C-alpha cells in the first residue's frame, strides 16, 4: 500500500504540473490571450483524483499497523493469497445472470420493454444462484 500511495502522489504531482503547463500554453497559443478551460479543469481534476487515492492509501496503510506482503522485500506471492470464499466451478447461474445483465443493457439501448425481460431473467438467476446449495445433488 505504501508503494501504491507513492505512485499515486507522483501521478497527482505530474498532472498538476501538466495542468499548469497546459494553461500557460493555451494562454499563449490563442489570440487575445484566451484560456481554454476544459483541458485545464480535466487535468487538474485528474491530479486531484490521484491525490485523493494517494491520501486514502496512505491513511489506510497507517491505520492497519503492519506491512502488506507486497510491500515487503522478502514477501512471496503466496503470502498475499487469502481465502476468498467458496465458489462453485460447475454453476451455470453466473452465466445466466451475466446474460440477463446483457439483455437489460440491450433494452436500455434498443427498447425499454426488453429491460423487463432482462430483469425477470436476472431475478430468477440471482435466486437460483443464492439457493443452489439448498436443492438438487449438492443440497446441504
């Protein structure tokens, strides 16, 4: 986390410097010394975003009280490999849920009535995925 915070501070400083250079350049380029505000604001907000992320990572690192495995020089890949949970490799419900999200997005793009079909398939898929261990061969 410490390394990531340093990287984001560098990104923030870079974009702030580039925003200043862009502002001066656009002020000199345009006749009657007009400013082009869109690029300046975009670059400044990118720098602010980098500063927000760096500050968050720095405060998180200070609050946890220890080093992460990726921040240690002697850390191995296996050190940062926690148990993420139980996943069913044979389950078809995530595939159906992803398809229902695709149908819902298609409905937003083409015709809103298709969204109802995608939402219906999505509800059935989500309920099936949540309750798949309570029915069938793998019931507990």
